[in-house]
């Protein structure tokens, strides 16, 4: 098979405090070189899968590379996919599946002391001003669409299109509302005189530190595995296999593998207890000995404390809890 080209995210999605995509691949059983957080190289080796060719990709660039067949699949946040695809009539990037990490919100923010509670209220209150309304963002397409859909904007400006400037490129006919592309550290533009920013945030704590409040939420986003139009046939089958490997590692993080010993005459009681409370994936695994049996269960992490207390009541001993690396149903 022709190698499938995989884009792996640079930045926050490969940060040990947020996503750590490198560790996800390791947990999924891949031997990865050149992608350790903070030590990424442009070309990345998947040593135990010669059918994958991997490259380091900026999240902002990944959808562009997917659309143009430069990579076949890529791990990116949905916000960047929407930013690239919003003006494209036909969907060319498809989501293979969500990976349940890198959760964030795309929001509209302004100074905390501003007297507005919504974007509509802001536009209505500023309709007579002469100075243009300035909004800085890394998401000019999503921002423009969100503003144009706003009730207050439509009341005042109708169908006019906010001016968007991406470096030297300018588009749009409404110079009174200007959306200007930023290249990171977007929140600092408020201190420099911007009225609004549109940025992504996990907890909102960095916005608060910058003296900003969230006015609106444009969308929620998380990391997923996406495919471009070049991912067809055998590549599409391979892409699905990669997703299943990764999702198995993601799912495993929610479970503990628990083993303990129980006296043989209590085995059936313990099995009934575990099954009735759904403290195991299918049913407990029992290895019987002469006087004691070892019971093994795969249990959701949030149920472990109550299960532990329960089996101790049956006289369980030698209780061992381990993390799970892979869980494929």
C-alpha cells in the first residue's frame, strides 16, 4: 500500500499539560521518534508501522494541507477545520472520529469593566460611533460569520460584510466593523485599543488574568482525526485502523485493571455484587485456587472507590490496581 501521510499537531495538542499526542500514540502501541513534546522534528518516524509517513503540522495549517492532499489524515481541533472550511461549499474534510482531548471553546471577549452582556447589546450601544470597531483574532472566517449572524449587527449593518484584514489582504465592504488577523497572544490587543477579541480558551483563567470577560461562545472544540479528499480506498481503511488504535488508548484512560483475592466460598457472592453494580466490563475473570481465587475486573475509574469498599466487605485481600494502556471493545 502507498504510505498514508499523517499530520501530527505542533503546539498545545502535544503539550504534557493539555493533550500530549505523542503519549497517546505510545499508549496506542506505536513506536514514535522525533515527536517527544518540546523536541519535535519536522519529519517523524513511526518505527513499527512502515505504512505511515508522519510530519509535524501547525494546527492552523493542517486543514489547508488536508484540502490540498499534502497530508491524508491529521489530528486537529474542530475549530481549525471549521475556520478553513466555512467558505467552502462542499465538505472536503471529514471527521474519522473524535479523540476526546484538547477540549476548548472559541469565544468573544472584551474588557471586564465593559457594560455589555452580549454582542447584540454591544453593537446596539455603539451604532453611532465614528471610530471603527476593531476585533483581533486568529479565526477571521468564523468570526466574520458569527458577527454577520448576530441580531444586533444585522439591525445596524444589514447584509454588509465586515472588513477582514489578513496581513496585506483586505476583503469586505463594512469598514465600520474590522476583523484583523492576529498571530497568537490575541488577548494583548485589548490593551492596545481593540474593542473585541475572538480566541480559544480552556478554563478562561488566562482571560481573567488579562482583565477580560467572555461575552459569547462561538463553538466548542476538541481534537479529532480528520481525513482529506486524498484519503480513499486502502488509505481510508488504514485511517480507520489508526483511529481505532488511538481511541482504544483514549478509552483505556478511563479504566482501572483491578485484581484481588477472595476466599472460594465467597466467589459467587462477589461475582453477583460486581455484576449487579456494573463494576466490570463484561463479567469478572476468576482464576480458582485451592482456598482462594483471584478475581480480575476492568472497571471505570469513577466507580473504583465504591467497588473497593464493597469487595473489602467480602474479605478481599491482595488488591492490586493498575492503569490500562489499551481498551478495544
